[in-house]
């Protein structure tokens, strides 16, 4: 488990403390993370993962991983595998406690049968539209289904025939018999089972009826001995049904799970709905679930985010009772702060401009010692040759007074190397600058006894002869502006058409030539970058994780 994950005191922990003080759950605290395997997890799920596993750790308890796989029409083994990978990558383990709601299908069927025998459930023939009409509104009570008065014997017979596959999808459902006049609409005879002749990823065609999430979830919790069922705020109105089911099935009130809700995570400038993320993938707006622009855990991992930074972010935002919107800059601050401590520094030129050092021998190469990290130590050697590349933006032919980079007649220091002076600007037939001719001061080699001459500008560079070709991907936010809500109705219209910029023909220093995918670096003056899995021997691909500018840290100082 993640050793540095700290769960600060919050209202959920306070509730656990109160339960323990009152003698409840004497066998220990037991939580669970219960994803539906119908898509990839996003950073909102990361908050739930950190909370559930963190609470278990803080209270010397256990946390299960349970897949609530009750809807085979949307579930897939691919999602099951990806969820396990994400939880492990975040630093958590469930030991031998991985379960599926489908493990309990037989038990759930028995529970439904028990409710029918107790006169608390019935088979209903109303279709979906009719049920909506009968349900009523927030201000008007609903109407009882004409099938509500069926006898226990008839309901048992029909439910068994549903199980045997005698009816088509949607022809009948099993409903709880509670109160059609209840102020809480979730108690107005909710559906417990529906018919779906769809093969399940684990049980195949054994079943053609499947329990609803609201029915399977509390019973699965109770079977596993969960003490605190931590849910997001949208399930608050479902809690009375959760409790009704457990009470109706005879679970001891002193031992059965307690549902507690917390606010889900909303972040500016991105999409935080699994349904909408699926729409982005299936519509081809992104390259897949792990597209580095996606807020999925796999997308963040591919982009180069660290598990430590995500856990830190989840810890900082805390646990609240009301929904709010977190500035994405806070997430970026967490990864930037973490990478600042762990990422080695290298030099990379994204828009190369050739510089010929005319007084440097054409066939000579010397290696400059460069530090890998200002605090963690380590060194590497960078080749210096007659021809190098600098950034195009680091030269200006008609420079303003406070431009301290390279200009005609001006001097700059090359990082880890020499001071050079621009002597001549070479242009093509269209008047575009294609090359600079400079001279170097051999007495100013970085680290030498005579390197003390000062100039105001320092530039990063790479050797033209030894540089490694690279392709760099720069990412912007998925949505156009900060004001766009993640709940925008037509969110596709709000997608940022410039969320990805691909820069080809970049050059990086040769020290990264054999770097494995997932390795993170700080490109001097450019930001933090991660080697992408699509890299080849011929061309490295780098994803920009985050820039160097930290707007969140600046905002905290104001």
C-alpha cells in the first residue's frame, strides 16, 4: 500500500470514530472500492480509491476491490484488467480480496425470492414509459401499478419464468413493494431485476435476468462484511433504499454496513463523466482511453503523471459534504512539485535553429559535464561540436533593449559550455533565417578556472551531429475555456480544437537515446516531459506533462 498516503481527519473518519466508540464493528473496519467495469477509471475514481484504501489503512482495517458487474450490456474484461492496473499503479493492494457482484448472483436471486415471499416485491408488466408516468413527480405522489396486487404465488412463478428466459427483454421486471407516495422517489417501488438476454463476461449465458445496482450493492456489502460503504453524493437519496433492503432481508442493524456519502471530484477544463469519456473514445475525438489528454488514470499515467502526485492531490483537496469545482492548476501544481524533486534535467530543442561556431575545429568534439539534478546529484556528459542547435525563439534579429538572449553582436552562455557571440545571420532566398554564424570564447568553458566572465543570457542547446530526433506532443485542456462546466449539455461543442499540438523534427541530447517509455525529464526552460510508448529507435516521442510555470503556487502567495 502507498506508504505516504495520509488520510486527514474528516467527517467520514469522525463517523468511524463515533461508531467504534459506541462499540459497533468490533471486528474491525472494512471498506471497499466498487467500480463498474464499463469504462476506464478517471481521476475522480482516484479520489475514491485513495479514500477507501486510506481509511482502511488509517483504521488498521481492510479494503476490498469489488467489480459491480450487474450490467453485461456495457461491461468488458478489458475494463476489469485496466481497473486492476490503475489501482496497483496508484500504490494500493487488495491482497486476496477481489470480488465480483456476479459472485453473488445466486444469493441475490435468493434474496429477491425472499422479498417476494415476504410480500415486499412483485413482478410488474409496465414498460419503461408507463412506469415513468406512474411514478409521479417531486410534488405529486405516484400511482400503484395494476400488477402490484399479484399474489405471492403468481409473483414467484413469474419470477422463476423470468429466470428461465421465457420473456423477452423489457417485458417484465421485478420491483420492490414499498410506497408509491413516498417523498423520496427512489422508494416508489424501484426495479430490483430486469431481463437481459446478454452474455455476461464472467457467467456467460447462465443468467438472463440481472440485478439492478441499487439492489446488488447493499447485499454485496453485507455479504463481504463491509462496515462503511463510502459513496459519492449522488447516492445520498438512494440511502433509504439501501437501508430498507438490508432491514427487509433481516441484516442486524448493529452489524450491517453504514452508507456515508462524500462530494465527487469536479475539475475545471476537463470532462469527468465516464459516459462522456466513452463518447470521446468511440467518436474518435481522442486516440483512446489512455490518450494523454484524457483525465483517465491510464491517460494521466501515459502523459507522465506520477502516482505520488495524484495521491498528494487527493489528500490536499480533502473530503467534503458538498460538491465544488477544483481548479486544474492545483493538480498541475502537485505533479510539478513532485517532478521537480525526481525528474532529471536534460536539454531539448523543439524548434531548431542551426548555429555554426566558426572558430571551433570542424572535426573536434569535447564532452561537457552536466548535472542531472540540482539537488539529487549525478552527472552526465554532453557532446559539444562545431554545429549546434538552439531554439528559434532564442534569437531575435531586431531585439528590444531587455532581450537577453542571442542577437547580432550579442553574447550568451551556452548551458554547461562556452560563451558565444553572434557574428553573422544567414538567410534563404525568401529572407528566412536559416543559420547563425557565431564565435566562441575558449576561456569561458563552464566549470573551468577562467569561466567567470558574466553575460546575462544562458541558452540550452544540442549538438547537431549527435542530437537524437524526437517528436514532441504539447497538450492543452480538453475544453475551450475555464468557464465551461464539465456538465455542459453539448460538451462536444465545447471541445478545444487545439488540445494537441504535434511538433516534429525536435532534437534532444543523446543521453536519452535508449530511454524506456514512461521515463520523465525536465527539458530545461521547456517543462516536464515523459517518453511515450509509441517511441521508436528512429524517433523518440515525448509527451509534455506540465509546463514550468506554476499558476497555483503563485495564486497561493497572493
